[in-house]
């Protein structure tokens, strides 16, 4: 999906080239990507393919040495930090555990773009926090220290903080890492509700192809710093693409009349 310069309602990267240091090799090379509005887009690919680098570049955590990121018709680097925080919520793969901070206090941090650090929370802030706690199903944990939570509970608390920002866009970098199967489904079900019920446009990085196919509307496969393929789960979950991108032989299983697809890896391609 190639970006259109005349389409103001979009989030897109155009011809991005990214490296972590000028002395190091390029990580992303001439990558252009449009994030479909109102959909769940999932970045997939082997380790080192550039998935998290692309997400971090689109979130302005990394600066591209070439190319442009456009959000709602504006160049990302022209936005103030507050404008960006009111537009985009990001849940990174790793977060520093904030000591004895309670879940409720953590979630209130998501309101700072709206109220500032020095202002006392008003009624709208409290309402947004209550809504975020409820959506993430952590209301009963509100007084618990974040550092005392299980991995799954802690991840949901961070999601609640991102929800309190009330942004139209939400990015998640490998949100299911270190979660057991039950908490993976809890988190992914929440992501789908945020998209379907609140209309959030979501971009995430996932390693699990079956989770990506189950929950994603649009999959983007990266390999060696370039986009190798993109499309719907049905278009992407094919033996050919899995062989080309992931270098594995896999069997594709279809259930529910083709509504549910999942892959069964059968070994490394060429062996």
C-alpha cells in the first residue's frame, strides 16, 4: 500500500532509511508503509528484520536519516511532544518498573498530555482513568504496587496507562512477550475490543504468526530491512510467503470456512 501525498487522513512512512549509528549498516532501507485507518496492523518477520525499528521510527523514538513520517497530513518531526502524545499512545517492549507506584497512579500518568505535570487532575481526567482501568480489567488492582504484579497484570496496567491518553493511534511492541497463553489471549482480546469498539488504529509487532493471523486485519512482513509482503491474513499466511520470509516449510490449516487460519511449521526450508 503506497502512501498518497494527497491523503491527509493517514499514518504513513515514506522511503524510510534508518540505522542506529552512521558507522553501522542500514536497518531499514527505502521502506514505505501506510497504516490502514481503523484497522489492526501487525508487523511480522524473523529476528533482526527491522520490525521494532520500524515501529520505533514511526513513533519518533528513532530518527530516520532519510524519508518522512506523516501523521494526519503533518510531518511527524514537526509535531510538539504534547501534540504527539495526544495523538499516539505507545506500549514498548520493556518498561522500567516504577517502584511503589500504584496501578491507579501509573494510569494517571497517561493524562499528563491533557493536564500537564503541575496541574491537579480534573473530572475529565478521573473519568478517563476509570474508563481505562475498566477497559483493561485492572480496576480491582488499582491500589496494588505495579512492581508487585504478575507479568500479565503489569502489562495490562501499562495498557491502561496508554488508554488513559485517549489517542486515536496505539502502537504496541511485542506486547505478548513473557506472557503465558491465557494472558496472551486476554491482552489480544483487549486490543481487538479497543479497535472494534473504540475505533483505535493499532500497529503492533508480534512474533507469533498464529496470533497475528487471528487478531490482525493487515499483516506486514519484513525481511532484511525491507517489506517482503503485506496483505490480509488470508493473503499472507501461505506456504510460499512463510518459506520466503521465515525460511520454514509450513502447513496452513483453515477452519470455520476459512475464517480462521493457522500455520503448522514442519521444518526449516531447504532441509
